[in-house]
C-alpha cells in the first residue's frame, strides 16, 4: 500500500513491517551508496530508499539528487505523530520534471525565485525553466550588450544574481534551463538593438499582451552576431546541458518584405520563409551544439528539420508532438489542457479570460495522461514535462494562487508510474500534510453539451 504514507509525490513502493514508531527525535543517517536494495527500473539516477525503524531512519541514494529526494520525503514524513516501520523504494517515472516561470511579463525578485526553488525541491521537481526574454522586456544582463536590459529599468537579473540562482537551484538538485526566444517574441531586443530586425527601424517596447510581428532578420550577419554574443554569455552563465530557444508563434511577414531575406531564399534555394526559418534554427542549434549544449524549443521549432537531439516542448498541436516523437526528438509534455497554471481553477476565478484560457482544476491536472493522443507506442521518447506559469495576469507574490495544489498534482503525475494512487489518495495525503486548501477540491466544470 504505497499510498498509506503521507508524501507528495507518493512513494513508488512501501514495504511495511507491521510496527509503528514516533519519528520525533529519531536518529537519521544518510549515505550515497553504489547499489540500493532494488534495481531502478526506468531512470538510473535519482532513485533512493529509506529504512524506517524505531531506532534509526536510514536514507540511501545512488547520487546527490536521489539523496535530496530522500530528504524531501523524510521531511514530509517526520511531521507525523506515528509512522509505520518498513522500507521505502522510490524513483521517478520521468527524468525531466519542471516548472517554467515567465519573468518577463511580470518581474520576479530573486527572493521569490528562491522560495519557488525550495517548493520545487520538496516536490522533487528538477528543472527550472526560466523565461527571461520576450516582447515586453529583456531580463538577462549581457555585459557586452548593455542596452538589452537598460530598457527594463531596474527589473532584470544581473550576471551575479544568475550565478546565485543557478547555485541555489543546483544545491537542491535543480538544473536551470534559460530561455532565449528566437526569432519571434523579440520586440524588446529589437527596441534595444534595431539592427536585429529586417528594417533596422526604431520601435517601442509593446505595453500590451499578444503576439507581435517583430522578428529577428534571418539573413543579417550583424543580427546573427548579436544573437551569438547573447548565446555565448548564456552558455557561460548556465552550466546545465540545455538552452531553450523558444521558436514559437513566429510571424514571417517581415521576411517577405526584406530584400536580404528574399535574396537568401533565392540563393540557397530555400522553401520560402518557412525554409528560411528552418536554416535559422539549424544555425543556432549548431552554435549551441558546438558549445556542448542541447537546444530545447516549443513544438513549432521541432516541426522543422532540426537535429534529433533537439528537445520539443509540446504545448499546443498534438499532431506536432507526434511528429517530434516519430522523428526521434525527445518530448516535454506541457499540454495547455493540463499544464498552463496561469489558467483558472474555476470559471469564478477573477483572472479568467475565456477568450483563450481553459479551466484547469487540480483534479484535471491529476488526470494528465502525459502521452499525446495516439502516441502510446512512442511513449519511450517522452523525457518528462513542465508546468508553465505565464504572467500576463499575475504579479510576483501571487504565484502561489496559481500553483497551489496544481504543482503538487503535476509533480505526482511526472514522478509516478502509470498506476498513480488516484485523486482521493492525493487529497488525503495533502490533508495529512496540511497542504489541502479550498482550491484543491474544485470540481472540473461540466463539459459543453454534456447534458443539462
Ligand atoms: Zn531580413
């Protein structure tokens, strides 16, 4: 009965030994070992075990990440009055269990990020996807390109703060994945350095939300050289193996009107603006590859002919998710139906915008199948997934009003194997941990046309 232990995410296996004990004051030892009492089945690292006994509690893991998970589980258990003795054997289903935070639409101070990283560690989430640039601002200091952040006023992350966050995350088993959007969502960069665009005209940073027509020129060597300076510094600041380069919602209109871009299409016999976009991605993916980094992109990027190592993040378009998996690109499952936590829990939430948001109660998050429809035979290519918190409609300090319950539920989805303990068990464990708030029990709205 693995679910009888109050832990979120639920532990995979618990072998009880019929006694109970009081965890208060129990001696705890921890060690890294070469082998556990079980052979991890799917992911070699991050596995751990805990021996629970009256005299002593022993945490064992194969690597520091596993030990950090063992501690997270023990920290949840030790608050209980009584615990059953026995052996916990635990490991994740997916190796990538993340949270994306948009720090552009609204800025989040370093202190908020640290609190969020603490929360992620308690839920055994291990990737912080940091959305740092977009149309409305550029938040990452690039010392060689000071105008990028100058337009954001005080609200950007200095290189020293980035190093601080990356280190803080690493000590909690979390890898930071920076996102530098290319070639769209680029108004802020173009406002700072107009030579990044096809026309070179000065523009203002947009003060509204939406999808904008600004796009980096796909044929200018000057623009490419600026972008390489950005990526070089990004690779230096973020020691993790991945750099996210966006690639979503590209409007190719500017390229149609750019003589330079049109000449490149002709001289290289590219398939129009779409082909131009493809070689643009290929160039920067190769640039990152030469620096030992793997590119991640929203699933529109991986629709193009890109290396099979590039990771696709599925948000919309299940057909593109399927195409990525068939092409052999690893997939992150961030389906908007289950993973977009800026959407409301209930239609009554004040921030509900029915024009583009879906309603996602905690129970719905818990039912996330992760695997795109029709892709069950390709499920081995799924690397994991991420919760996405876009911040057009939320300020720093309000993040918990979007994450509570849903982040816990999604952590269990990505951690647990197919036989998840079930939503009633999840609610019960949340209650035992003192986590269960009013938003957790919101029922999914009835489907349109489902009677009544
Ligand atoms: Zn151009």
